[in-house]
C-alpha cells in the first residue's frame, strides 16, 4: 500500500479513527508504565522518611 499524500496517510485508508485511537491509548499506557512507578517510589520514600522521623522523637 502506497500513500500519495500526507492527508491520505493520515486517513489510513478509512481506518484513521481506529488506528490513531490505538496509537493514543498505547502511548497513554506506556507513559503510565513510566510515571506511576516513579510516583509510587516518591510516596514510599516520603512515607518512610516520616516514619523514621517519628521513631527518632
């Protein structure tokens, strides 16, 4: 399959909604797989720090 123009490529042969939605959802999942563990680690370290401060008092 060859595309003669950018508009034709973006239309994806009439399946643009499905294709671009799939790409978008994949991007969201990949970003979540990067961001959520970082966020959880920060929360865990903050929680452990507070526990240690309470124990030192």
